[in-house]
């Protein structure tokens, strides 16, 4: 598994930070896919541990920014987007729960001498990164442009 570069961000609500968080979330998804592809025998356990450790915080950072700044800004601009925002918020809860399960399962797998449940772990990992990539693509192509429109002075 390749070493994931960590993007260090200052705390702000800028569209640029939001875009970097989306990028970071997508990188985590690519790393998860690589881990799933390496199961059961080619796993770099140190890289897998680092990935498990960063999974939830990465999701949380992006979701926190969306919840606190992005969604309120775009809702002020266009109240009709409300049902879409509600769906995204529900996805956040599902993704967060799934991320915790994946991180815990990865840690159990790399600590175990018996790697018999690689198929189950691979399925669990793919069940997170595939919808998360779709969510990130929607954030990038729809939500980010709306946020840019709602914060014109951020350019």
C-alpha cells in the first residue's frame, strides 16, 4: 500500500479548504481500495494501521465543515436544495458508522495471526469507499460550486 500524504489544513471555512478536504477524503478511498485489493497476504500492516487511524478523522473533518459552514451557506442561497442537504446529512451518519466499523475491522485483521476473513473485510471496505467516492464526486461537482457561489468573497 502506498504511503498516504497527509494534507495539513488550517481551520477555516473557505471553499479552498473544503476542496482540499474532499481531495483528502478521495485519497482515503483510493487507499482503502488498494488495501482491499491487497488482502489477505500483501497487506502493509503499518500503512493499514495509519489508514485505519486516519479514516474517521478525515471523514469527520469534511463532514464538520459541511455541517457547520457549507450546508448553511448554500441553504441561505437556495432553500430548494434542502432535500438534497437532508440526504447528504443522512449519508454522513451512515458513512461515519461504517468508517468506524471498517477501522475496527482493519485493526483486528492486522493484529490477527489468522487472516481467514479477508473476503469479509474486503467486502466491508468496498462497501464504504464506493459510496463515499460517489458522495465525494457529488460534493466536488455540485456542492462545492454552490458553496463557491454562496461565498463570492472567498475567491
